[in-house]
């Protein structure tokens, strides 16, 4: 029960990429889930609540640096701790 009280609040925008300015290591110490339009998504790389989008990998395509290409999907975004 103490673990729930010690969790940091989820930000408006969050990324799993450590190079991103929206990355937060303290949040990823806990298991974070994302719902888009009331359906849980498991492949989310970045989200923004206020703008209403998530970024997910676009298949197996890679950019020239070897990172997956991202697709932006719009809808109602709800992050939560599992």
C-alpha cells in the first residue's frame, strides 16, 4: 500500500526513449499502462494527454539510425499505473 503513495504523478507527456526531453526514469520504476479510446495499448513509445495522441512503431520499418519509425495515433489518452 505504501508503494501507491510513493508513485510520482504521471506527466502530460512521457516518452520511453532516454534521449527524449520527456523521459522520466522515476516514473519507469513503476509499471505504466496506456489506454487509447478505452482500449489498453502495449506498444506505446510516447504519449501526450493534452494533444490526444500516442506514438507507436510503424511495423518493422527502421530509420537510417536503426530506430523504429513511429506513427501517431489520435484519440483520448489515459495513462495509469498497473
